[in-house]
């Protein structure tokens, strides 16, 4: 059987071959067999590692961004004597003078691309399937990295980062759903959260590569091009994996019927389930039958459109609420001001190293979540994480209220940005607050939001629902990034952090009143919790039809 060499160093999960599930509150028990404990096959972990590489590439572009769009790299330094490029000029060895708006747009090109591809996944995500989406994402990652790194023109660099962003949209849409659909319920939270850990690892790697090439001429090209190596590895690795068995079963029912599903797709689903569960025929058959019963209860003759996600208001409110609140509680803004926070504590000469330190803190906090999410549960970690963010924002608001200018100012004149300091111990308090905020975000909102979105939507609309959530997330991320300077000018830094603090209070209320706990439940059990069926008689009929149809197809 696949990967069971030692139970001591593997998670154990429980399979219930007696459970055959359908929608509503009906559960038909076929036998009274006690649960059988099995080690999680290494094929599951291998699949997660490959799929999560798409997240690593997302984090990588975030990590290198501040080292690419900076003076001495793509942006000309103050004392530059070489060629200065224009929008259409062609050649290597040149750099560019960009306005603040242009630099902001360039930094956001990957998010804009991700937003576009997420909207494409609205309509075609479930048609393409999880595996094919990742394959498309790998190709786009590779093309984007090479285009940005090798382009002799500025518009080509913009285009390269936009293509890279298209890859983010495809890979991030498919990753949480695929991982959730192939993972046993007892470790599903851990494995889906591992995707967030991969994003943070990508950020740390990006910071490291940025530090290595920071003093190299045209070093930004090496930074951009290094992503192609991981993109190639992702494309090669995904070829080895099976398509999601849950997606295959749904396609089998949609292309055939509940009475007579598509036999070829069912056989492929059975092979995929064996790949991810090991060589236990009865248990594989039982889990496949459970998925088939659920698919028969919800599937129609054609794939679900993104509009159908609005037929499920309860999971939609939870999903959209979480991805919106994770942005409006200040995550983009706090990281945007990280350099200023370090400067306030006298660390302006070690900004790159300090950014690397932030990445390490993010990674450690994420690993804690990955390690304990299936023990503490989703809501508990959200409470803790948001609470830590609230404390950090309160410290930042108070500290930035103390800012002083280090040089005398004429009446009515503004203090230069590099002369604004936070006095005494408050400067170091802001550094500790930044670390606390990052830890809280990675403990709660960072991994938990996407984990829950991958769990709470019914199978039929799961892919489309991920698209809507991704569009909302990327839209608010772009909005927060592009309005940060304006918001700070109007409210001041202290006022901005105070506004984010109030948003954390709203987030705590939302988690308490709207979010459900999904720890330890199968996806089918969560679906019954989030939806309803018209009658038990209808559910029983669907269950009987699905079982008879599967038997005939097999």
C-alpha cells in the first residue's frame, strides 16, 4: 500500500466504510463496523507538496517585489550615470525613472493579473478541473518569469509580471480545493493550511534572493528569472498526480446521470481514490460511494456557473466576510509601512535583513497554525490571531501618535519622511508590534480564511465559489495598496491604525456570530450543515438511485 512504512511519524486518520452519505440530515448506515485507523499515505503529502509550490511562487513574487522596484535595481539610483530608459526604449543595462503611481502599478501587476485569471475561473474553473488549472498556472508562472527577466523594454517587464499574476490566479484557485478534496478529514486543516506556509516560505525565499542580488548590476533580472525554476518544477510534478476524485465523480454524474454515471470517469476516480488512500478496496469503495451519493444529490446536467454560488448565502457570507476582513484589518498597510517602522527604531541600514526577519516570524507563526489547526479548530485560531492583531494595532496607533521631526521646521512646513522618528522606547515597541501583528495574521486570517472557503461550499459550486472569494480578496488587496498613501494623508498613520483596530473588533464579532467550526468533519458533513434538502424521502431516493447507478456503471 502507498506510504505506510511507519505509523510513528505519520498522521493517523479514520475511515468509516459503513458511512454512505447524502444531502440534508439523512445518513444511511450500511453496517455497524467500527472505525478503522489507517496511516495517511505519503502520496497525499507528496501531492500537497507539489500543489503548494504554486503558493510558494505567489509568495516569491511578494518577497522580491521591494528589491526589484527600488533604487539601484529597476529604478535608477540618484547618482546614476548610465542610460535611462523610457517606456518603449530597448536595451539591457538601462534603468528607469518611475513616478510613485507607476511604481505602485508595477508592484500591483501580479495582483491585477491574478484578479483577471480569477474572474476567468468564475466560468471555466470547474470545467477545467483542479489539476489542469495548476498546469496552466505553471506555464504562466514560467512565461511570466522569463518575460520579465529577459525583456529589454519596460512595457515587457510590466507584461511579464502581469502574466506571472495570471498564473497566481489559476494556481491559487485550484490549490486549496484540490488539497481539501484529496485529504482525509482529520488532517485536512493541516494540509490546506500548509499552502499558506508555502506562500510564506516563498516570501522568505524571495527576501533571501533579493538580498543576494541586491548589489548586483541588473540583479532584479536574476530575481525575476529565478521563479522560472520553481515553475518548471511545479509543471513537471503535477503530471505525476491524479485528478481530484471528488471532481471526477461530479463530472461523471454531470456527463451521465445519477442512475448511469460516466463509467470511464468513475474508474478514473476509483484509481485516484486508491492513489490517495492506499490499497484498501472496501474502504476506497465506501468513500467513493459516499462522494457519489452526495454528487447525485446536488449535480445537474451542466456544470455550475459562478452565479449559482449566490444560491448558498450562508457559506457565501462566511467566505466573502473572511477574505474581506483579512484585508481591511490592515494587513497590506502594516507590511507596506514595515520599512518606516524599522527606520523609526534606528534600523534603516538593515532594512533587507529586517524584512527577512519579518518573513521568518511569519513562517514560524504559520507553522504553528499548520501544526495545531486540527487540534484547536478554526474559530479558536481566528479568535487568537485577530486578538493579537488588535493588540498590535493599538500599540502602533499610540506609538505613531508620538512621532517627532528630528530637524527644526518653519511654521506650516512638513517634515521630510526620513526625518520623522518615534521617540525612545516607543520605536522598539513598534517593531515588536509589527512582529506581533504578523504572527497574529498568520495564526488566524492568513491560513484559516482559505481553509474554510475550501471546506464550506457544496461540491457542485466549490470551484466557482473559490473564484468569487479570490476576486473579492484580490480586489480589496489592490484597493488597500492603492489607497494607502491617501488614507495616511487624511487620517495620519496613527489614525489609520486606529481605523484598522476598529475593524478587528468587527472581525471578532463576525467570527463569533457567523463562522462555524469545521474541525474533524468530512466535506459531505459540512455540506449538510451549510445546506438543506427538501425532504428525507427525496434524499433516500437520491441515495438509492446513486448506489444502483454506480453498481451498473462499475
